[in-house]
C-alpha cells in the first residue's frame, strides 16, 4: 500500500463555562460556585468564540484532516453537583452541539474529569455516554491504530470498579493488537497525562501517581504505542518515555492556565513518523459585547 501524508487535528479542553467559573483568572477560586444564583446565569461568550474559531480554521483548510479529536473536558459544569449545575450543563451542551455540528470532518470526543466528575459514578458515566457516545473505543484510520481511553477510571474508580476493570481488560486486548505489528503506527488518546515533562517527576494534580504511572507507561511502550496525546493541563507540555514513546500534552482550545495561547495541534502522519505542531487560533483577542 502506497503511503501518503495523513493529517489529524488534536485539541483539548474546550470546556465551555470555565472562564466564568474561574473569573477569567486562569485558576479556580474567584467565582467557583456551582450552586449559587449567579452560576445559574453564567455565560461563556469567549469559549463559544474560541470553539467557533477552531471549527472555522479546520473547515477552511484546503486539505481537510481525516478527523478532529477533543481530548476531554468538553464542558465545564460538573455532572453531579446538583440541579443548578445540571441546568447550566444542559446549556453548555446545547452550545457545544450548535458549534460543532458545522465541523466538516468527524469529531471524536474523549472523556475528561469534568465530563464524568473527578470520581465517576454509574449515573455520570451513563449521562456522558448518552450525550457523547462510548468513553473507550478503538478505530483504524488509514492504517493507523487509534485507542481512546477514559483516564478517570485510573484516576479514581472507587464508585465504578467494575467499569474500570472492564476498560482495563479491553485495553489489554487492544495493546495486543498494537503489539501484533499489523499497523504501522499505534497511538493513544486520553485526557489526564501520565506525566507532564518527565516520567519520574513528582505527583501533582495534573498527572498520575507512581507506581501506576510507570506500570501503564511500560504496558504502552511494550505494545509499541508511539504517541500518547493528552489534555487537562491547559498548557503545552510533554516528554519521552524510554526514548521510544512520546507523550504530548496539548493546551486548551478554551481558557489557558499558563503562558500559551488558545489553539490546537496539527498532527501529520507519514510512513516513518508522526510529527506535530501547536497552532494558535485565529482572532484570539477579539472581543464581543458581553465578553469577560
């Protein structure tokens, strides 16, 4: 089979509503009230604008990517915080659907912590699957084997241990497929990164603890996974494991928490390699009436 370059657009954390929750600060704390009257009337003008820019930039590309993928935290409002939070979430979901229905390529959704809660329950998992589809799956795109997992089942499975075990067993089967050598490249998509810069870094909010981290990275590397694409950090980061497997942390389409600017990642696949570049959104600083 003759190879040619294949392109994908990888993004993360569009997270409609986060800017209001954070008071525009890039960190939680100032307006972080999911059950007050103000929250009921919260708005997300800038997230709408940023997401719309993402869609327009992809649609105007002459060479369309095979698909776009959003690596978690699609919405900000928690799915288990109460009636006000759920009503706000419904509005965020409606805006997400309205914006992304205009995307000219398939959109693949990855589950993040805000999508099922920091501690997923059967109810929040069922809600996610109803709104966005499966939370773990694999697919083949032009000879590239893609695995998508729900990282929350490794972060905190206390309320859904049987679902977490089911995903892990399924993942083992997928890694055997990757290891078989049937596909030229095998890649993984998830929300929370196993590490931010180095595999031996300390545990912080944005990564996984040891020994789980090392155990999982070894499983992936041994199976021949070459790239792991993540979000969650709202900054660009990443590094290498054993000089064979690269972990890439992509900053947010939505609110930033560091020095990066809103954007997404252009991923180009060739027969020999996968390369990627972070691209800023158009018109990031443009303001509309009512923007915070």
